[in-house]
C-alpha cells in the first residue's frame, strides 16, 4: 500500500510542478481568432488577433447608432455639415470603450466631399498594449439609412477619394478590419 500511496504523491507533485511551468503561458489572454506565430522571433512570441472597428457617435463610451437594432454592433454616422469628426470604436462597445482612431468628413466645396481617417499605431485594451495594422477598409455613403452591416455590400466609396452629394447630408458606414499584434517575453 505504501508504494501506491507514494506513487500517487509523486504523480501529484509532478502535476503541480508541470502546472507551475505552464502558468505563465496560461496567463496570456486568448482571443477567438488568435494566431500565434514564431518566425524565429527570438525571446518573445508574437500573437495577432483580428478585430473590427466602425464609426461611433460618442467620444465618451464609443457607442453610436446601430445599423441593425437587434443585429450586430456595427454603427453608422450622420453628416449634415455640423459635425465632421467621428471616433472609431474597435470591438463591441458593450465590452468597453476602445477608440482606435478617427475619421473626418472634408467639405471640398461644390457639393464635393472626401472622408479621411487616422488610425492609432498602438492601443491599450484589457490591460494589453497592441500594435494596430489595417487589414481592409470599407466606406459606405447613403442618403437613406439602408446599410446592412455587411462590409462587402456597404462599400460604395473609398477613403481619401472625392465624391459628390447634392444636399450635403448623408449617412456614413466606416468599417475597418484590424490586426492587433502583441508580444510577450518567454
């Protein structure tokens, strides 16, 4: 009986030792779309997670008018000449404010407009610092709020390219696909 008991104790100690070695690895945040790469990056591991960002109406909490009231969290903005700069919220604002940049409507005169954006190079989210890279961008302009929240469908204009609008009042769907990258020391 002593040998079985001592074997169980040895196995228990081995398990605790193994868990102690794994604990630092397990403490790293895990995202649903996380991709970890290690192209000989040396003493650290690089991880990338995909995220989306869309225009918000509020600088305070990153919320705005949702495209589909009971659907996804994507938001749209309205321009009528009184306000020209809007924050960009990454991720669902229910999870907390995460403003990653701005987009601006530029009036060029003669009913011509252009929309530019400025994305942060790095952000802090959930206590982690990330480098931000833009994977894709989509811009939709409409005189009626008929957006579906589908970036491929709601993509009738391009950032930085002038467009015409007869009355200077329009709805905007600004959407970005982002790669958030962080590294930690092994």
